[in-house]
C-alpha cells in the first residue's frame, strides 16, 4: 500500500524523518534523563530540544509502566501548562500529549497539542471521538492491558503478526469514530508488554508494520531490550539506542521518539542521506578536478 506521509504541522514524512523529543513531568519516568518535573524545567528542556533540531516534543504526565495512581486532574495540571507554553513560544513545533485518558487529551488539544500519543491502544472508549472532534492527529500503539498495572509475562505466537492485527483494528476504530486516515500514525510499541526477544523481532521485521501504509513511529530510546541486548544499564545505552533507531529508519520508520537529541539528529541526518531523502550538508571530498601536468 502506498503510504500516506502527511504529518502534523505540515511535516513531510515522505522526504524527512521527524525527531520527537521526550519531556516527562513525572518523578517516576523509566528514564531519569527525561524527568523534568518542574514547569520551567520542562519548558526549557523542550525548547532546548527544538534548538538542537527536534521537530516535535512529546509531553507526558503519567508513565506507561506500573506505579502509583495519578488522578486525571493531576495529569492535566502536569501537561497542559507545558503544552500551552510551547504552542505559544514555538507555533511551528509539533507538540503531542502522551496520555491514555480522553479527558486529558481534550484539555491538551484545547491548549494547543496537535497530536495525541495514546500508548494504551485506545483503551479509553472516548479517545477516538475526542481526537476526531479536536481535529488532532493520533498515534495508535500496540500494548496489552491497562497502563500502570502489573501484567503477566509476555507471550505471543507471532509478535509481529499480532501487533499488526492490533494496529489494523485500532485504525478501523479510529476511522469509525471520524478520525481521517491521513491523521493516523502507528507505533508497534517496543517493550510495551513485550520482552527483549519480541522487541528485537519487531525491529527485525518492522517492514511488515510499515506495509500498513501509515506514518510509522518508533520509540526505542534507552529501552530495556537495548540494555539487555548489549548488557548496558540506563545511562549507557545511547549507542545501542541509535543503532536500533537507525535500523528502524532503514525499515520504514519516519518518526523517532528519542531522548538524546543532538546525537539523534546527527544519526537521523546520516540515515536520511543514505536513503536519498536528504542531500548532504556539503560536498567537498574528491569534488575538485585533477589538473593535468
């Protein structure tokens, strides 16, 4: 299927790879480097990421993983002020809200978010309608069970086939609620209710997910499947994260959700150049004619 590469805020996802920075206003984000609990700290971090080349900032108030309950009001108080400040300061920047609650999504869209990043896979029955009514894009993600809850050990007969089936069902639900296909983005959900072998298989066969024909996002940065694959703790996974990200770009990913923006932008630019999506920044090496003596 020919992909629809239109992106939020006019991003060209046919000829470019979008870099999404992560800003989490929560004390228990799995990656310490993304924890920016204070409002000013969160806004500053987001603007710094944009200055380093990020096209997009994903603002979250509640991590996906297990942990104490955060009320809807608390989550809104964490994310909406950041969204408002970013929308005002950088109107060209794509701002998404990472939430599984329709009420939070509605408030964030009103504040200026143009994308809802729902890692729960539309677990809230009102989410698709809120996105449709708000005119936002939505990121549909594969996960199993409810966020913030302990789940049994992951098991799949064929993880790629099951992720693909789940995403296709979510796409149908979103379209039925009135979300146009051109406003849907898909994410296979690396590590979300999956073990390391599952995430590696998803990466290896990511082309099968890209064949769905919608813009494909991957969130691999500092994930446990990288740490377990190369035996590195948090804080020492940058090289592995960039390698996994690059493999995903070569397989069709066009949005990458990452933490270390400067290194990510360089790796993305190199990947784009290899794929012929972007001209080199300059051409000098062996470009001068040899003079005959």
